[in-house]
C-alpha cells in the first residue's frame, strides 16, 4: 500500500520507548484504517488510548466488519494476534 509512495504521518504522541505514534496517510487515505478494513492488521485495543480520539471507534468498527466478512487474517478460524505470538515465543 505504501511501497514507493509519498506518505504523510500525522502524529502527536510518543510511546514509552520514544517512538512516534501516529497514522500514515496517502492522499488523505488513512492507511492504518485501510489495513484493518482489509483484514491485514488488528486494531490493538490495549493501546487505543494513544490513538486520536476520533479514530478509536472507526478502527474498532473496521475490525468488526473485516471479521464479519472473513477478510484477510480473519479467514483463519483462530488467528493469533502478534502480541500473543510474541508472548509465546519469549517462553520458548
């Protein structure tokens, strides 16, 4: 979606590691939301308080719709979120 394209990053926060938090836009399209809508990403609710307030419900709704329509990762009957995979891989 973003390869070889000019993007804009809208940000107003940093995480505890000093990384910029924000959303990626291409010609006004919210790439983060679009990835969730297509079933290419999760809406990571543990950090939704760090999102722009106007985006929280939009992202949550996009994920619900992707799940209901079995798009992308939601084709799997029991997809493993990346944060769970990381927990499991640390234990091994």
